[in-house]
């Protein structure tokens, strides 16, 4: 009887420990979705400028093409790169150099997969 009760407590405890984590991840996504706005500055974790938000669809952040770092092309970065939001600034969890090396060009014709 004691083993059955102990096993049940472990199962319940494990489930309870996972539930807050799942809720925390969901609320982070919702917070990011409602706070990332057009014209926000985007900087790397090293505080170096990466770009300016043009559009945000809940999954990807599209950066403006008129930004000096953009070279005349729109680039997209995944929202999973967002580390924190400070006022009008999106701070990534990657350095500016890493972000620019991995961002995707979004103005290219279909079939051209170059970065």
C-alpha cells in the first residue's frame, strides 16, 4: 500500500512540475507577440544594432530593408531569437554578428535560397 501511494505521489508531483513550465512558455510567446511592434530597434546580445522591425507575424520578425545593416533587402529572424524587450528595443539572445550570419533574406525570388 505504501509503495502505491508513493508511486502515485511521484506521478502527480512530476505532472505538477511540468505544468508551470508549459504555462510559462505559452505566456512568453503571448507577451512577445503583443509587444514586438513596427519600428522597434533590434540589437544583438552584445548591444550592437541588427536592424529595425518592419513587421511581426507571431513567428518571424521581418526587418526593414532601408536600415543601413540590411543592404537594401528585407531580412527575417525567428521570434525564438528574442531574448528580452527593453522599451522600444528588441534584444536578441545572439550577438549581432551571429544574427546577421544566420538571418534570411526575404526579397529573393522563389527557388533562390541564398542568405
